[in-house]
C-alpha cells in the first residue's frame, strides 16, 4: 500500500487538487487502518465533488470506524439521497451501525 501512496505522489505534483487521486489515497489509508488520514482526504474530495454519493458512503464507513455513528449515519443518508439505486449497499451499512 505504501508503494501506491508513492505512485499517487506523482499525480499530486501534476494536480494537487485531483479528487480521484485523493479518493484513492483515502482508500489506501483505510486499508492500513489509518482512518483519520482517510477522513481528511475524503473531506477534501467531498468539497470538490459534493454530489458524489460514493464519497459520502466512504466517509460514513470511515466515521463508523472512528466511533462516530451519528455522523456516519448522516453521511449514509446523504449517499442514499444522492444515489437511491445503491440503496441495498447503503442500507446494509446503516443497519450495521
């Protein structure tokens, strides 16, 4: 995973605000159990793409891991509102809070 972070560094040199690279970096941070770093990246992605349901869903998962179920639920509800067709996945995550 740390090699992937090094690879993403090149993308950030080209475009420091690249939301896709930030989303990927958040995924990597979660895979190495660093949810605070993942949340920081996802918040920046959300600011760049506020209507992207997958970002809100990922934030909900991170917040759940950080022990913040109320905020996680808000993120899951936002994701559900933005993309109702993914409701089974989102509702399953909500049920596990």
